[in-house]
């Protein structure tokens, strides 16, 4: 594997003035944040001075990841793909999530409505807003004017990045010239068109996709483009369906990633893309009843590609509102794969009001693990229960692990009760803890001077728990008799 630079190696090429102009206290802190991509080389004013040019070149060299990043699109929704350092997420982390693009035909009648729909899709899950990353505009008309009109329609009605898809280089470049200020991704460069498209991409500083079903040929095209000076390249080794072909698709992507990231091959060290939409190239669905089967196959391929850190996928399914299930599947799967394994997904601890709780409202107590808090909150809301939710600071660790590790303890809960004062909101002193924390109940009652009720192991059982077990008057009467 390509050796990763250390903070000390980076520090050697800084001026060590600790000027704080980057917003950090020391140059060493800047070195660490630069390595973790929290800062950029441009954030250091001293590196922009002429006499620091040599150091800047060296820093660019040692901080550029073996799989170089590629950006396309402009504005707030610009997209960065690639830029990874490891084959497996848990070796470090994946820095840039897989981009998802949906195809649109340039001669589609409902183009504007579809563009606005795809641009506006937002699926909120576990505190994140999940969105599509790009629109892949296909030149199915094979007409430059039709393609040009469609491209202008897309960029005028959306801020989402655009991938221009056309194998006719003359048409592709004519349209790219019209919207070059939006920095579209040009698809695709082949062995026949590499010189023409590469020259244009170099002049206009635009990213391109190399395409070939032959990996050796693909690498050769990549090498030729780099010699021309093209600075941003994406590799497409082809997407194949059918018996035995899925494994070929998988193998090709893995070979390119291994060559780029582990071996440091500069011709392979670029983002890799796949096109699950290729399923529909020659597909003829006999009836609507069978449609979902093919859509399902396409989404399975997209998920396979996400699982092996493919940088970009282009899908066909998802442009219609009734296909939202497919987007939900790939967006949520991507969210899970590209979370940072080094950071516990935590929320701020504290007391949250759900609905309009009264003086008899229950107080549910859990950890501040995001994957626990959000489902608990949603289950309470969906059951129309007015309640309080107390999140104890466990460092973002879930209930079962936090109970075993001592982060979710009677002491921690008593301290949270003391700090956030939930009992001042109600007329009882009853706390409801998750079923997986049942063994803490007695100690909680002693440490927090309250009634501790063991709730369901899963928050989906909260509605049933409220019907069968929640009786604050009875519990407080028994508490008073103790």
C-alpha cells in the first residue's frame, strides 16, 4: 500500500511560524488537519508566497492521495469523487461518498419537470439529508442542437452537476462548450476520440471519463490523456449483466482500485465509475408486472458498486416519483457504507421535547448514539406520544455496548438528570430506560432518587409499552411508600 504521509513529514515543509492565519494555533495542528482533509494547502497564506513554491510543490506531492480526487459541477452542490487512500473503509475511512447520477434523455418531453424533481429530492435519515449528486444527460437523439437545448434546460433549471453522455465527440464537445462554466463531466473518451476530447478538456480544464471494456486499453487512454495535461480523469471499465458477468464487473473495479491505491499506479489512480443503467441498453420489458424485477437488478448492481467503493454510478431507475423506493435503497445503503468508522455517530446529549408533553408525560432515557436517538424519536413521534427524550453522553456509543463498557451507567444517568433537570418538567420522578439496560434499574433508583421503569428492548415496542405499563400515578404512589 502507498505509504501515507505523517504530520511530521508535512510539518517539515511549513514555515513553522505559528502565525495562526489558517485559524489554528500551530503549524503542527495545521499539518494534522491537512492530513485529515479538514484544511487545504490554500488555507496557509505563507505557502502561496513565491519563495515557498518549492515547498508547496512537495506538499502537493505528499498529500495527494493515491486515488486522485475529481470535481465536477459548480456552486454549493459541486461533486467530489475519488480521493481515497485505502481499499477497505475500516483501514482508515472513505473520504468522499459514491456519487449517484440518474440518466435523462435529451429528447424527453417532461425534461424540465423531471430535472426539478430530481434536484429537489431530499430524504432525511438519521440526521443526514440524502440527495442525488448529478444528472447524466444522454444524447439519444444524436442531434447536436437537441442535445445542446437539453443541456441548457438542465443547467437553467437546476444547480445539480451534469454529466454529458455522448460517444460522438463532435456533438459532445459542441455542447460542452456551451455549458463549460458549469464544469460538466464529459462522457466518454475512447481509443478513437481521446485526442480530440483530451485537447478540449485540457484547454477548458474539464474532467473526462475514459471508457473501455479492456482494462489495458483503458489504462493506455488514461496515460495518453495525462501526457496531454488533462488533470481530472474518471475510469469506466464497463458494467456487465448476465450469468458470470457481474463478477467480471466486480473484478475489473477491484483490479483498478488495487493498482491505484495499493500499487500507486498513476494511470489507475483515478476515481472509478459504473453504469448500472447499462442493464436497460437492449432490455425490452414485456409487461409492467415484470418491470420491478429489472429495476431491482439495477439497484442490486448499484449497491454492489457502493460496497466496493466505486466512486460514481449512473442509474436509470429513479426518475419517476413512483420509483422513490429504488432511490431510498441506494441512498440509505450508501449512507451506511460511507460513514466514518473512526468517529462514533453521536448527537449532543440533552433533554428533547417531543410533541406537547404534559405533567404526566413519560421521560425516555437512552444514549447519545445517533443510530439510537433518531429511531427512538421517530417511533415516539409516529405513535403520537407526547414525551421527553433524555440523551445521556456515552461518547456516541449504543445502549448495549455502553452498558457493557460502563458509559451508560447509573452514575451517568443520575448526572444527566441533575444537569438537564427533566423532572422539573413533569410532576413525577419516573425514568424509562431501554430493555438492554435492565440491570441498571436498581442502581439508577438509588443514585437518582427516582422510579426506574425498564422499557422495551426495541423502540418499536414503545406504543405497546405505553398502553400496558405507563401509569405514573400508581408508580409514584408506590415510590412514596418506600
